[in-house]
């Protein structure tokens, strides 16, 4: 959860940013997280009203990436073939159904620590996204 920062802190961040300091240094001096400092500086610089608007933009960009699309299609296809649900997959992976939903939508990809379990649960020969991207097994699993 994000918390509101004071107007005084926002002013300090803007002053530090005007000094051309790196975001990490701004965060340290203003005693805020890197994400907060980034949100008050770079996000606005890029024309976004808020960090959440910027994050939404990034998620949409990720959905367009070929690897995300390939993984998204593959998970949906395999769940259908196996007659399983996203909820089932979440239980198998010991993660939230929301995380699985983000994989299926292509918004995110699983951390490396989850990838092998994901492919095993879906009965696929891959172990990592690198394997899927390189398709080292000579299969074409995209739909």
C-alpha cells in the first residue's frame, strides 16, 4: 500500500531533483523509498500523472512483448487441455490466483524460482523462460 507523503517532503524531493541528483540520493536525503522518489520525479517527467498510471502503462507494454504473449498463450492453452483452472495452478505453485492471472494476461512473468514449478505443473518440457524463448525443445507452443 502506498502512503501519502507530505507537501513538505514533495517540495524537498523537487528541490533535490532540480539539483540534478540521482533518484537514489533523492530518496536517501528525503527519507523516502526509491519508488516514492521516482514517482515524484521521473514519472512526472515522462508525462504521467501518478506512479500507478505509469505502472499501468508499463504493464500494457509488457503485454505486447513476444515472450509475455507466448507464455500467456501457452498457459491458457495448457490449462484448457488439462481441464484445470487458474485457481488450481495457483495452488500448485503456492502463489495467489492474482499472480497466475497476471501471467495469463501477459502483464507479468513468473520469477525464476517459480518457472520450473510452473512448467512442471503444466506438463511442459521447459524449466525456465529462457528455454521457452529459445524453444530449445523444437516445439512451437504458441497459439
